[in-house]
């Protein structure tokens, strides 16, 4: 249930005419792009970190890594460096990114837990996140471990920030959807998933969250959306972040 809800609300965030960049280990983002394009009929263009431009999402080779070279199994290849160049020119509309930590100032961390000099955990690193994050028109962050350890008052290390940018920044979690409010310099609660509550969201977040008295519930996926997602991901990779270990 959780994985399908998250994929569909990510798809709802995409709009006609947008160029969407999907990075590594972004199975839910890639499924969302497929739902938006194939089912919602949104006129989006998709670029993957596997350097495929407009891959055929209808017969998507859904693998463990969204960087699988099979995703470039098409006529047009767009090298990642060219995608970064498009971002610099303001032509990348949406980027999906999954930070381990997010803080109240729209800083993200995919570098280290602890100090840089003596880290408790070394993370994969940000690649070009510091460069692209403030440049894309809409940054969709995702973290499916919503807690005070991942949504923190201050990240352990600032890999990238949109604090001084003017773009739209959203945060998709396993409990809710948040949007960064630049006037208030704080995150606003957009919707709460059906299995969660405003109280749970506020109690599980390490920074201030602006929340209205009446909370909007994230919509329930349609049967068509469920069927398409299941067909595209027969091995259930979308479910793994929500399985208890």
C-alpha cells in the first residue's frame, strides 16, 4: 500500500512539458514518471542517470539499479554531463533525489553521518547534487524513513542546499508530503498519508513543520495505477524500503 501511494503522489507532482531527471537508486521516481506519462498522459520528457533520453517506459527493464545500461537501450543517449549542462541553463525542470538527512533549512546530506573527519557512516556521496539541487525548477526529495534521525534540525554535513535558491522543493516521506515555504523558511505539511496523522508527522520530525488545523489526506491510488505499477515492477523492488528487517 505505502509504495503505491508514494509512487502515485510523486506522479501527481509532475506536469506537462517538464524535463524530468531520474538518478541512481530511484525506483519510485522512475515508476512515478512512467505512471505520469503512460497513464496520466502527461507530456513529460525523461532522462535517466543511465544516460537514456526518453526510454520506453512501457516495457521498462526494471532492475535493481536505475543506472542499469539497459535503460539506455534506445535511439537517443544523453550523457550525464550534458544533463548537468542543461541544469546550468535552467532547462531541467524536475530532479528526484533521496537524501539520508534533510533539515529545516532545505539542506541535504548524502555524505557522512557524524563528522567528516571521523564519520560514523560514510554515505554514497552527492555526485553533482550540490550543483544541480539549487538550479532545477522543482526538486523532489524522498526519504522513506521519516524520523527525527532523518528529518533533523541540522544535517551532519551539507552535501547540497536549496536554502538560498528560489526553486520549488518538496519532500516525500513514508508519512507525508512536505513543501519548503521560502517566506517562512520552514517546511509546510501538504498532505498526510492514510495510515499516518498530523500528530505522528510532527512528533517524528526534528525541525519545525507548519501545519494547518485541517489536514489533507494523500489520495488513494486507482486500480489502473496499481495494475500498471505491479506490471512494471514484477519483482517488487518498490516494496523493499518498507519491509521490516
